[in-house]
C-alpha cells in the first residue's frame, strides 16, 4: 500500500495533543458484590487507555486508579440481609473488605494495571477521604451553595425506622424511563427524583407501603447551575472529543421542570390550571400534554395539586437539589454545624470526590500528596473518567456543578490553575448479556468476571471487549458456554477478535523465528527498512493514535487487524527460492519493522503476552516508548548486526489459548 507523503504530512500537522499528565479513573464498584461481565468492560477500556498513555506520555505521568465504593445503602442492605440469614458474622468493615479483596483479585487476573485500587472505608485512604470530604463540604458551605432542606423520607411504621435508598423499591416516575428498578430517590438508569414522586413504594424490610416523614439534610443547589452547565456543554461539543450521546443525555437534565399528563385528563387539568404557578402548556399530537414550569418549586406545587385531584402524571428530567447528606450511621462523617449534627455523606457526591482522595492516597505513597493539584487542578493535566451510561448524571452535571461551586462567587468554565478542572467523561453504553442489560439486579444474571476466565484467557476477553462500539451502541455479549440457545456447531463470537493474535500474529512471529533459525543461523536479519514500509507503519500509527484520542476503541481493533494481516501477507512472499538472497532478507527486514510497530500498538491490548514476546526476542523494554515508535527494531538490541533472540521450539504459541478450548474441539 503506497502512502502519499502529502497525506502523512497532513496527518502529522493535525496530530492529537496529549496532556503533560493524566489521571484515568474507572467507576467505583459497590462494596457488596463481585464483578460481572458488565463491570469488567469499563475496566478493560480504561486499562487500555491508561496503558496507551503510559507508552505515549510516560508512565510517571499517568495515574490509573479505582477502588471499592464501601459506603451507601447497597452495601448496608447487602450486609443486613446476610446478617439476618446468619450467613455473615463479621463487622461491616469485614464485609466490604471481603469484596474489596475479591474485586482486586479479579482485576489482577484481567491484567488491569491500576496504580492504586483503594477503599473508601478503611486503611490510609479512609483518613484521607474524610479530610477531603470535610474540606469540600466546608468550601461549598462557605461559598453559599448549600441549603438545609426539610424533605420527606420513607419510614417503615412496622419496623419503626427510616429507610435508606435501597430499602425502598417502586417504579420510576420519570417519563419514558425503561429502568427495571427504582429506589427511594433514583432509579437504576440514574434518574433523580424526590421521594414523594416514587410510584408504588414498598419497604424491603416489611413488604409494606412505607409512609413519608420529614427529615432535614444538606442539599447542594445544583439547579442554580443550569446556565453555566449549558455553557460547559457548548464548550465540550465544540472543543473536545466527548462522545456525542453524553452531551445529548446531559442536556436532557438541563431542561426546565416539566410534567406530562395523559390527554384524557386535559379537561380536568384546565379546571384547576389557574391555581398553578406560571407555566407553559403544550398540547400536540402526542398521547400526553406537557406543562413546563420556570422553577422546580413551582412544579412541586403543581404535583401536589394534581395528586390531590387524582390526576395521574409523570415528571420530566431536570436538575433537582442534589442531596449531600443523610442520617445513615454507615458513611463518611459530615462536619457538624449549628443547624445539623451527626450526619453522614450521601454516597453519590462522596464517591465523586473519592477519586481526588484516591489520587492523594497514591501520591502519599510517593511522598507527594501535596502535589495532587498538579493532577486535578492544572491546565497541563487531564482527568479521564470511564463510567457506565447510567452514571452520566452524577459524573456529568452533578460533579461539574460541585467543581464549579468550589470556585466561589461567579464561577466560570474558563478554568485557571488551582481550580478543579472539568473531567473528560468516557461513558460506555450498556453491555447486554444475551440481549439483556448486564446488571446484578437484572432478571437475567450475567456471568461473573471470574467465571469467564474458566473458558477464555484474559487477553481473549480484552480483545473482544475492545471491539465493542460502546461509544455509540449497546454491545451484545454472547459467550457460547453461557448461552443456552447456542448450537454446538456455532462459532463462539467471543473468540473472534482474539483470533487475530492466537492465529495470525502467532503465525507471523513463528515464521520470523523459524526463518532466521533455519536460514540465518539464529541471527535476526539486519538491514535498512524500505521507505514505503516506514510510511505504511507511520500511517497506521497515526490512525491508531487518532482512534484512541477520539475514544473509538473499536476502530483500534480494525486498524490492528488490517496491519497484522498485512505483515502476514508480506511474509508469504518469502520462500526457499529466495532464502539467503538480498530479496529474501529485505522481506524479513521489512516484516520485522512492521512486527516491532505491531508490538507497540498491541501493548495496551494484550500486555502480558506482548511483553513476553519482547523478552523472548531479547529486546529492550524501551521499545514501547511512542517517542521512538518509528525507529527500527535494531535500536533496541545491543548488537544490531549479530543479535540472536531466544530459540523457538516447534509449535510454540506466544498468544495462548486455554486448554479447555482445545478440549472442546
């Protein structure tokens, strides 16, 4: 393939600009569960990106982090249920520690290269997290962005206790919601609402309908940030590679408060319309008509009137006051004030700034804790946060609102050093197991991440998941061993992407090794790489880099497939008739350079096997540095003209398949 120099120059002129430093985060799994196939998708994508950045900008300039989200009602409720059944006798700390260790082991088994996997409730990270939490609370309070609100909270009269979020289940009140589960004030798709809006609430403690009682908590005035958040979205759309659906979904939360009412109630509505606060009425061809209010309090007033008149309605997405605290004993303590004492933080806001706490904990290990702002509050740094689609509300408008509020009066999106920088969200669409959302709360239970490793290598799963176009569409995960409808003669779709390594690239590496062992006395052939090969490699490298920059990881798989197959095709021209000739040697020299580039590009995808190849070939590990990606392979050996790699025995695979895949043949 002849590559035009003009094309290469244009690509070089528009090459992505990477930050000097980067934090890469992956969502924090709850402390009451192991990891399933949906969880591991995000970790594989974030690990690929972190490994790429280490090779691209230097390992010391990247912090890749995650941790166990120990607090919150899911963990508390999981612990309570096991205690009631007599299946767990330890403390709450013992409970979340158990799952923290399980999660960490699974991530290690998938070669997830976290610099730190923390826990918010124990160890050194607990102390740091409590200090960070107190500092953010006091900053928000002093800046005037917190309000004590009396709100209605569910109360189980039979059990005589207030209920935490996961101890209440019902139906989401948000119009058009397709979520399977709704809790006290949010559903499993991330929609936020006030507790009194939940449809058909049931207490999980007694199975009875709970009542609503007043409780007072601190709320962040998130709804006041709609104008500046709209400005922020405009900036993201014009100046960043943020996935378009993230911007679209976030804009939906910035709409004015709306109510949707079926047209059969239109006449009843008009009779009481004059009692509502200022609003706009829209009646069109849809089954429901829409009532739009200027303020959330006006909509709440309308909802009370509608309820009192037995008019059924659904509410629309909008920003509501963001609850910052609760009265659970299990949580990060909130600084006491004159208004309220003895509160803990609601898990969602606390888990957002937990990522800052984790960075500080990691830097403390390096005696650099005071340098955390160089990573979170510097124009030279970027924070990339890999999350699931359901969490866009929290990591998007809620987190950005909190970050802006720490600036004080008149916050701005023109961020200066020392201000918390907007994070770049990389949100994945859902991973569907057998066409159902992969979630431990779904009716169809997805396979657990550790179970997959009984049938596949970690690198086969990594290759398959990186081929998912989750930046635009839900991805269907259909592992044959877990699919009851699979035909025994069907191919396993999970093996498709990995076969590029287990079949094609294995063949390339074996051909090279066996050829120089047979025809060159075991010495790696030395020579100058042809110009067209150098251009082809540069072209592929630049396309690959652009795909990563735009977070189109599935296109990385496509580029690798084309490139590695091209190496294999070039090697087919080598035969015994040209063995030992200049023509034959040149084929090997060119293929060697392409293989060297392929190893660099594959390093974030299949790190363990690629590093084994580099060790087998006796190459310097600096080979993965992108600053030298176009340099010939001979720059990474001690004796370029007489380099002797390790001896390869017959029928050896560098990229291995588990034994069970041979047994099932």
